[in-house]
């Protein structure tokens, strides 16, 4: 949590700990960046009005540096353009001060769910790339052609192989990639091709 109001930091720290969350409190964005915690699992509760870099600019800075920690914005001086800017930049929620404790807890719970889901997706992508690295060059060629919709006979012609050899390479590639059927094989290939 980043807020320059020590009393609010203490109150939120107590609130979050009361429901079992581990918290770290900072009075400025620089203090947070110097902590080495940017990019860790969790979420960031961020005040808009801060000394030095304001919360919205800091949110943009984090996005540019690809530290995609979910952010809950809060402010005592919000307006509609500020809210729109924060939400368009990916904030999970934007809470005006004073806010209800339950609203803050709900926003943080949602942010933590998003972070867990994003991290799980990233881990799944790492595992898929590791499996992809186990394919031989020929298995990879066959996989690339299978996912374009080509039939074994067409792939055999394109690669100057027998159809049975294509079937063997396709079967090996599917097994190595953990695909139970052709539809799953195509989904895995699409997931690997997706950015991020």
C-alpha cells in the first residue's frame, strides 16, 4: 500500500491483517520501488495524491515497465476524468475516501484473484514453452502445419514425407505437448502463438 497519510496506512494495515493479508506500507512511490517488492504476487493499494510521482503517473510507469501488479486506486480528491484515466489504465477499482472497509476488502480480494489468475496463466505458458522445446524440428514442422488445418496427406506432400511418417510425428508432438486430441492440440498451439 502506498499512501502519504501515516494514519490511513496504519488503519489499512490493521484492516488487511485482520482478514489475514500480509501487508507492506509505504509513504511514497520511491519508497515502494526501493523496497524490491514491485512485481511480487499480490496487489497494490495506491493513493492518487502523493508527493513526487502521483498515483496515476506511477500506475502508468509500472505498466510501461511491465510490472503488471493489480492496482486499487484511492483518493480523497477524485473526479470523473481521474477515475476514467485510472480505470482505462487497468485499475481494478477506484475508491473515493472515505470508503467503507468492506468496499476496500472487496476490491483487494478481486485484485488478488486477478493476480493469481494472471500468474497461473503465465506459469501455464512457461510449461507449454518448455514442452514445445522438447519437440524435434520435424515434430514442430508437423505441428505448425496441423494447426493450419492441413490433412496428413497434405503435410506429407509439403514435407516430402510418407503419410505414416507424418502420423508418427504428429502423434509424438501431441503426446509431448500433452494434447489428448486434435482440438486440444490446436488450442495449445494457439495459446503458444498468443502474445504474453
